[in-house]
């Protein structure tokens, strides 16, 4: 006996299907699942703000359906990217193609929701059924949820940012966070006879010496910061207690720095 298709196994697609379950009754849900399972939905297309599809019904010509939600504007997306990129665990998950479990918390801080709320959704079908969602729209919900289940980036695209754009902007913003943290740490911990510059400012002309090179005064001392770099990079993905991990690494950094500064720790280069 063939197994029946399960349309939503992950929390994000299940949350989306709950919207449909709230909007209509069991009979329409059952008929929608039946239509979805027998392949009645075709030409399903996801675009920013809209999902369109054709659904074969009782007549020869398929019915036209669409599901619309608001897209986030550029200013809102900029805030989303900034908050997401500040969390290394979010960036790591998304870059590996996974949906972070608590990503909705980021959107809540901006008083918005990644998964559309029922009041945000507008649906249409040109079938004669006077009540929406009809069985055709229910079928589209199920097929869309199945695709969404396999590719969580579809919800970002529906909200106005496709996968390539999202990952590029996240990577760029994350790199800027790390660069800023490293620059701050370099400024705090390096004292030389050169003008104050970060390593990023001088790396391209590192070997270009001036006619007279000033004396270099290097002072080794424990870092003044409290684990800036470690906190910026965040915890490894799926680490159970992130706060304890960061505290432990910061303490190791402090102890090793102290040993180096006091001459009690030397690195054998042989």
C-alpha cells in the first residue's frame, strides 16, 4: 500500500498550513488534499508577494488561483539583514540552507512576521464556488506548503527577497560585523610608532616601506576587551549552551594572553 503524501513536516510549513486549517472546514481540507495528491495543481509559480497556480477541476479548462501577501520594503529588509547578520548562528544556518528554529524572534522585534498572518493573506479563484478558500485554493496551499517544506527560502522570496539576494546580503553584512570587531580589537591592543590604522587599512601595501621606517615599539599585554571577536563570531551551530561556550573561550583567551604577556608561554617554531 502506497504511503500518503505528507505535505508539511517542518515547523515553518506546518505553521503556514495552520492558516488554511483556520480558514476553512474539514471537508474542503480533505478535497484540497485529494486534488493536491492526484496532481491537479500545475504551473505553480512563486513571485514576490504572490503565488499563482492552475488547478484542474470539473471543467476542461483549469481554474486560475492566486495567493497574495505583502512584501517587506527595502528599509525593512535592511533592518532584517542587519539583525540576522549580527547573529553568527543565524548566518551559519541560512548559508547551509537551513531555517533557524528561532528566526521568527528577529521579525517579532520589528513587529512583523516572516510567516504571513491570516489577515495579511488575500486569495482568489475563478471557480463558481462562492466561498473562499475553495477546494482549488486548498490544493494550492498544500502543494505550496510541500515545496516550502523542502525549500524554506521560498518564504523569503514571497516576502520580496530571493535566496541569492538574501545570502549575498547576509554574507556582506556579516563580514562587515567581523571586520569592525577585528578593527576595534586591533586598535585596542596594538601600540606602535605608526599612525593608528587597522590591519584592513594597511594589508594592501604592507611591504611598501617608507624611506625612513620609525622604530616599532611592541608591547605585549592582555587584551583590554572582553572577548569582542569571540562574541562577534558567535557560537557554533547547534551548540546547546551558547553563553557558556563564549564564557569558556573568553576565559581561555584571557589566561593564554596573560601567560604570553608574562613570558611564561612560548611557541616552539621548530
